[in-house]
C-alpha cells in the first residue's frame, strides 16, 4: 500500500512472478505502475505491505535487492553529459564490475542496440528512440537476474519498439525474470507470460494474454460516420455483430464494438450501412487495445488521461 497525501497510489496489489518469466503490469496513466516498480526497486518505501525480489526483502535489505536488479525507466541513473560508452561503464562500476569488464559489456550492448556510431556522443544529443535503447542497455550491463522495465517503449516508433521487444525476449530466453509495465495491450501480449491489469492501484484482472483476449474479444470493428443521428443508426446495426460492450461517441460519429469474426462482421455492417444509405467516413478492423480491455472489465473507458 502506498499513499501520496490524499491519493492512494497502490492498494493491495499482489504480484507473483515465477523465475524466468515475464509479468506484464498493464494499466493507464496514473494506475500505480511506477509506484509499484519504485517500491520493488527500493526507490520508495511502501506505507504497508511486504515485497521480496530475487528472494530478498525490499525493506530489510534494499542494498541486496539493488545488487540483483536492473531498472529501466524515467529514473535511470544516466548522465546527460557523459557519452553512451561512459554511461554504461559508470553503471557497470556501480554494480561492482571492473572498469574493463564494464567497458567490454557496454560495447557489446551498444552493438546489439545499433548505437555503435553514437558510442562517443554525449547522451544529450540522442533522439528519443536512442535514449530508450541506451536506457535498456544500462539495465542490462551487469546482467542482473531480475529486470524492471517501466514503460520501455512508450512513444517509440514501431521499428524501435520491435527491436526492444527482441532484446527483452533475448534476455528472457537466457533466464532473466522481468517485470514490465506498459499501457499497450499489444506489448503485454507480445512479451508477458502473465498479465495483471491495474487501475487505481489495484488489480482488476489477471491472466495470460490468451485469457484476457478471450474476454475482450479477438477483433474490434470501428465505424466512423457523420454526426449523432447516423451514429445512433450505426449503433443498432453494430448491435447485431457485437460480442461485448460497444463504445459510442455520438457527437463524433464513432461506434466501436468487439466482434467474433472480423471479416464477416465487417461485410454485414457494410451491407446494412449501404442499404440504409449511411455515409461512411471510415471503417476498419483492429486488434484490441488497453481501452477495450477497460471497457470489457469495468464497463467504462480508461480514465481520460490514459489515452496517450
Ligand atoms: N511522488 C508523488 N507525489 C504525489 N502523488 C504521486 C507521486 N507519485 C505518484 N503519485 C500519484 O499516484 C498515482 C499513481 O501514479 P504512478 O504510479 O506514477 O502511475 P503510473 O506509473 O501507472 O502512471 C497517481 O495518481 C499519481 O498522481
Ligand atoms: Mg509510470
């Protein structure tokens, strides 16, 4: 449990991550993900409750925990004015590695993350994508058995995101245990063995990606029409194919529903829209997102600040 003044950031969150697996902590902005990570990485003390990381109690032996973990997120210990190589070397030394080992390991990681060309540039000249990659490299220098990755790919372009996913998978294959936080259902789907969905500091669902997707529906059909009247008529058409709660924004003319068979639903809806002479601005199938998970689990959308 963790309170910040009036705000209860964490409230009875129970996590269990078997060694060598990835737990995905999925939730919108403000859900408590970073608070959970800060407690587990000993950066914040909980107001109540206990936690063990790699067999070590975070309250009784925070130094022991820090020696066994790697952390990547907005709080990483990188120095803007040092070069990429110098930063990785410094982090390695903080973990007690010799300067030579840290340097060698750093170069290996720079190579793996396509940062060799930027190896001798200060971090302040790095692009956002490069920053994320060096940040993850920093968490990997000392090869810790447990990794905490707090929204490792938020804001990244698809290519960089895919590369980071590969690097994370690679670590897991070598036996690293990972706790990953994310706002992207797809990211949890790609990486996590088990997913815990959190909202307002507590778990609202737990399961494998398959289990969650079964609850949320495989695909979503989005229809965009002109104005509230058409949206209402579209809503009743979509009712025939929806397999769960729909999301409707009348004024924007947007209707979205989970569907079982995407292609079939799409053709049924297209035919009906045409028969009723409803003009389509846009229509398409897509995979479920965190917003869809929230709609299904809570009956309401993730809070407004979540959709970034
Ligand atoms: N240092 C802090 N002081 C006050 N409130 C905080 C602090 N850190 C987090 N909070 C609040 O706690 C809640 C959870 O935040 P956080 O753990 O950062 O969520 P997330 O990482 O999921 O976006 C939010 O309501 C946030 O505003
Ligand atoms: Mg956060």
